């Protein structure tokens, strides 16, 4: 992945007296980053071989440096719904940039902007804005898209949640239907303005493998570098296993919008219990206290900790006050804290929670360690997206995306990680004290 575009005077920053997230441990170690390359510096080589010295040294007084958080399911935030095309479509990009600048302040430096089931006009208009930020990244732009997540419309009409049934495609004939709905130019590699090959704008597709020819499309989808995620599905254990064997590597919001675990047929959840010699997918968990009971989260984590990914599934109402908001087609959403429901029903309509809040909930509900909780929003989603060594880690030459956290405990004993600073490509973009 190319280096970031740098603005301002290039600097090398050294963080000292800090704890770095390294695998399953917090390690007392200095960290050097460069705003020129946007990368984490090989500090020993820089100091001893190149005789470099840092321009700035920052004493973090024992605080934690985590890789920047990665949210692989975000439907919108701060008033902007990625699946809603504004009356003036030319403002879509501007609204998206505003979200990116606000989102980075929550500790999220990279994400997959998610489009819920829509008609094809929405995909054709929105996806050109949602592709990977790629070589034209600027730290001051805020959070970075790693590519779009298309959640639907190839899903089961009986597990649609709040996805409108009228736009679903429950009987696709094959990959040509995906090209028609999403747009050939969005599901294929393209040539960027410098003549380089750019990956597809779509990074992940959630679809129900049991509908019509969908399982037969998985190999074609994944051959393009796109993750196939099982979700909004009536799939049996056998159908989910067939999808994993065909190349599905993710499950969208495990337990939600899928047939429940049954002792005679464990359904989609059952693929997490497959033999170690067989592939087991990553899976998303919404730890907002509404979508899942804390014990269900613990069971899922213990079944396959290496695949456990925390996601928000947040809607555009995250960051807004409680109330009733228009949703579309005359329907409205009710926001009450992190809970979102379709007005007049008990249907859950995504969440309204930040990713660091999900981390804190999981930390307290599960008894997991801080490294285990942070891996679920850093190295594990990076591995799911095949970005090891680039995102989600503090290795030398990785992107210098950092979330600096203060560890706190309140009077009730609830442990919290508080976002103090965020750095993008080696430049500070947020400071809670400023």
C-alpha cells in the first residue's frame, strides 16, 4: 500500500514511557513514527545506522499505544447515512469527509463504510466515494476507508431486519447479477489517475449463501480480493459450512439476523466449532448490550478467539442526541442511548455506539485482558482484510496509525480505556486535552 501524502513539516516523533500493544501483551518500549513516510520507524536502525534523532519526544506517562482502531461495519455517523443519497448528490463526498474527521476522534483510524440493502442507483452513486483511500491519503482527512462493505441486497427476506424487502434480490442467477446491482466498475479492479491498478471499491459483501446461486459466486467474489461474509441468512450448518469451504471468511454480526443456535443443527454459529484442521471464519460481534447478551459474547469468544472482531454496526445517529429521526420510505428510527429501533416495532435498527465503548463493554463483561480486547479492533480485523503488517499493528514499516489510551476505573469498578490522542500516518489529528 503506498505511502500517505504528507502536509506540513516532516517530523520524526519518539514516544517514551509508554506501553505498546504487541500480540497478547502490553510491552514497555519506545515507539518512533515518521510523518514523512507515514510509517512506524525502525528506531534502532534509524538511530545507530542513519544517526537520526527524533524531532519530538513525547512522554506518555505509562499510557497505552494501540494501533488505530478498525471498524469493519459502520453504516454512517454524525448525521450522515452512507446509504442515503443527498438531494444534491454532489455533496455526498463533502458529508463523507466531515464524518471522517469526526470519526477519527473516537479512535477509529480505518473503517469499512457500509451500505445496507438498496436499489442499484444508490450503489452506483455512493460506491465511487467509498472505495479504499489508497495512495491519495492525507492525515488531516481523518479516518480512512479501506473499501466499502455492501450488506445486501442478496439476503434472505425472512432475515432482513430493517432492510427493505422490496429492494432485496433473493434469487440471484450468478455473478452477473452482482455486477448489475453494484456496478462492474465497483466490483472489479480499476486504473487510478496515475495509471496504477487499484483494488475494487467494494472490500466486503454480506450475503445469504443459501439463496439461489449465491454460494457458487463466492470463488468469483474472493478472487477479486473481496471478502465474502455470511449474514442475514437462514443457512443451516451444512449450508454455512459449504460457504466456508467455498471461500467465505467472515460472519456478519454473529447471532443477529440468522437462524438461532439449535442443538440438532447449530446453524451458522456451528462453523466456529469446526475441527482445527478445517477453515473457520472471522466473525463480527456488536457489544452494545442490546444486540447480544454478554454471556453469548463470551461463548462466541471462547469458541474462536482468533476470529473475534468487535464492530459497531452504528447508524448515522451515533453522535446525535436521543430522539426520533427519519429513516426513509416514511419510516423513522427511535434513538435511546445506544439503542436504535424502527418506530412502532421492536426491530433493532443497528446501534448507536462507538467502537471504544464496545471494547470497554467486552473488557468488563468477558474478563478478557486489555490486549485481548484491543486485538478485536486492531490486528484481527486487519488479518480478516489481509492487511497484516500494514494496519492493526505496531510493527516497523506499518502505517503509523495510533490510538493513545488512558486506563481508568470508576467507583463501581468498571474499567474504561479513554481515547487521549489519535495519530494518523505519524501526525497527531486529535488530542482530548486540546
